[in-house]
């Protein structure tokens, strides 16, 4: 518990999407969890714990709202051991703490976010599902328990997603993709950014006839040089109102299709 006792509060928030380096920036200035409770274990939470019994995640993949201390106590009441069955990571910037529950195979099953130094309420969580040891689905919920996105993970050889990797894929370089755009008279903009030796990125924006961004392709290199292969490719897709509705994460062995619930 020493790991979580002195994390400062910051007026901002960074919430990770699963295990990806991609981050979604949220606004702590309008944090819905401002009415913090300082009870160690409220009667409502105690009742919820009893109702859920030993099965932590119910059939609807939902968990009750509770403090970080209550969450750890819940884990421990089921015989779960920190460092073996679950981990607490407060090394993230901006006061964020992440609790990760593992399944019997040691894979991340549940990731719970306590952001901005607030340990009284979780800000959201993701539940991962596996098939024969391979992650196939992830569902994220927000502070109110509403689904914020659903991610389906496909093997890149899956016939069902071949139409999504014709124009862009992990194996298509930025130069090849730009050539495709030029050959098809598609309007675009390219930007290189990042630190000198780290966080290297290439950002390609696809524009409609009104110069509105309809797609954004992100080649992430990290410490890799631009002549090397990137670490992953992501494509964000926007609707007519300019709102993100889908993300495609192109990885070496799979494609992750993320649908945002508006």
C-alpha cells in the first residue's frame, strides 16, 4: 500500500487504452468524481462486494464503483496476492495509478484507472477477453459504467478484415502510402515530430474537399529511426461532425478495430 499513499493530485488526466502506447487525453477540470468519499469501506460497497461474491467481474463485465483501498481489499478477500495476481502501478505521470488484475495465465484481464491522484473513485476500466491464450476483445467503460469503446482484435490473416488492410497496413511504409495518395489524387498533409532520439512520429492527415480532416494516420517509431520499421501504425476515422468514431491499430501480427460509443 506504500506505493499509492503519496501520489499528488494534478488538474489533468491521461488514460491508457489497454496496453497500447496510445493515450487518450481527458479533462480533470470537469472530473465527475469530485465528491470523494473518505470512508474505508462504505456500506454500499460492502453490499456490492457480497453480491458479487468470489467472481470479481460479473456476466455483464461490470464492477461497482469503489476506492483504490476497497479495490485492493476486495482482491485480497479473494486470496489474490499483489505481485502475482494483481499489480499496482503509480509510475505514470500526472498522478495516475493503474491497477491490473491478471487471469490464471498471467494475462491482463482487468485494467482499472485511478487518475489525477484521486484514489476514492476509479475513472474507468477495460476488460480483456482471450481465446486460446490470444486476446480477442476489449471493452472499456467510463466513470459511470457506460461503454466508451469496444475493441475487436483480429489476426492479420483473418479473411474478415482483408478489406481494411488493402490501402494501409503495418507493412506499408509512409512513403508507399503517400505514393498511393498521390496516385489517387487524395488531398493530404504530412508532419514529422517528436524528440531528437525518442517519440519519433509521422502524422498524415487525409482531407476532404472542404479541407476537413476525415482520417489521420499515425506512424509511431519511438526510438527507431525513420529508415527503420515503425513500431505500429494507427488510423483514426472521423465523421461529418469531426468526431472520432473508429480507430484501426495495425500491429505486426494483428489488427485492432476500435469502435467508439458516442
